[in-house]
């Protein structure tokens, strides 16, 4: 009986938090969890696994195309690697140019090595990337569905970055795709950005990442105020660390961007254990609800 009781309380909170929206227009943590499973079924999304990357790319593109008529893929070559960023827009025609425009981003690639493993054999294997990669993508794809069902009052861009997780492999940097996106789209400078990375853990812990806190304090405080009002306890009212992630090129371009990332990193981070069973639909739900309120302006 207990789980049913908990479910009904969370359903009530959901209704309170998004006002008069119908069920189909609300973020579903369950659907987001399913989006993670779909990505995992393609295999590791890393440069050595061409088929997995092609299939995942097609899945993300086709899902977005059912919700937006503005979906583009941008291929690039950098550091001797080929990559593809995917960009879907949900334009509100009352907003013009970059003003009042929000970028929501996640990396869709996964790390080609499980270098946090102790066994040398396992270290050479790619990580499955349920949390590290697939979770952020899954939330964005679910948001695309609700943006189509209930157009937001601002223009939204969902950007899926390739080649985030090559950092420190053969001296490569992190966030190759995000950096390419910023340099190849010089006229795209939204007024705010949020990166979602590792957001599905059963004991999700998102403290205030310190580049975000110091360089995008207003946006960060807004997000944490929403989380507090929703009792979204995954958002911790404490400082995290300085983390290299896809928000850095945006911050360097002067765009206030917050990185929502689990910290301290979970024990299975960059190992072969980053699998679906580590994820929780309730954690995804909390993140989806907070981002929904940020976008729709509901307190
Ligand atoms: Zn990673």
C-alpha cells in the first residue's frame, strides 16, 4: 500500500506545480526513463561504434522532428574526430532574435573507455552511459514532447552535443562538440542556457556547480528557488565543485549557463556499471518539473 500512497502524493504535487495543464502536457519521468532505455539498446555512443552513433543520431532526429519543424544537424571535424551536434528550436514568435531565448543542452555521446575501472581489461571497454550521457538526452526529448503539446512563452532551443566525453583520452579536451557549436554559430547567443548531465541517479544530488554559481548567479538562484518551492530535494542547497562540462564554451561566450550535474560523481561513473538500473524516474521527474517551471514561468 505504501508505494501507492507515495504515488498519489507526487501526482498531487505535479498538478499543483504545473497548474491547469493536461496530463499529456506534463513532463513524465517514466517516459524519460524509457528514452534512456532506447539509447542504451543502440550500444555505446562513442567514435569507435559507428552503427550505434548512426542509430542514436537517427532516433534523436526523428523524435525531435515529430515535435518541431526546425531540426538541424551540424557535422564537424575537430581533433581528428567527426562529430554531429543536433539542434531543435521551438520558436515563440512574440520573442525576437536572441532575447528571452533559452538553450537547453545535453551530450549524446558516451565515453569510449571505462577508465575508472580497476581492471585493465575493463578500462578499455566503453561505458554504457545510462546516466553519463543518456539521462540528459532523455530529459530533453521528453521536454520536446511537452513543448510541442504546450508551446512555451519563450523561444527554446534543445541542443544535443557530440564528443563531450573524450576528455583526457589521447590528450583530447572535454566538450569538443559544445565548443564547435559556439564557434560555428556566432549569431546564436541566447540569453540563458542550462546543461543537463548525469541527472537520473536514484540518489540524485545536484549541488551548485561553481562555474555556474560564479558566472551565472542569477539564473542559478532562479533554478534553486524553483526547486525549493517544488521540494525537489535532488537540488542541494550547497556548493559543488568546478566542473569541465558543456557549459564552459557558453560561459566563455558570455551566455549565462548553469550546469546541472550529479556531484560527487557516483561510484559507477566512467565504469561499465553506468547502467539503467542506476536510474530513477522520480529523479528525472524532479529535474523535468524544475526545468518546466523555469521555461513556463510557473513559480
Ligand atoms: Zn563523463
